[in-house]
C-alpha cells in the first residue's frame, strides 16, 4: 500500500515501475521453480539463461528502489527489497 512521501507526484511513476518489476520477478521465480518447458541447465533457452535474466531484473529493481528512496518515495510495496535480493531459484529437483 502506498503512503504519502516527500516526493509527492514524483513517486507515483516510480511506484508503478517498482510494482511492475516486482510482479515480473514473482512470475519468473515461479516459472523457474516449475520449469514447465523442462529446460536444459546451460546453453540457449536454459535454466542458467533464465536465472541470469532474473538477476538482471533484480539489478533494475534495486536501481528503482534506490532512486525512490533518494527522492523520499518510501511508500512502495513492502516486499520489494525481498524480490530485489532473493537468490534466483533452480527448478525443483534440478541443481547443478
């Protein structure tokens, strides 16, 4: 839930971007765990490739969160930092 912040209207676009990125990370996390496509561990269209994409999204989310904090926009969803820092998962039963 968003709360008032020092950044005022500047916060709304950041909150929207943060929410979008968190939702993308939640979906990718779930997709990685389930591994519906039974992807290979390495190579093209692989678990490692998808884990790398997950980590890249986390880098972007951390950038957005730091920008929001610097502007005093601290009313973003409470689990945002969790998703920005959680380890990219491996599918259940598939670890290198």
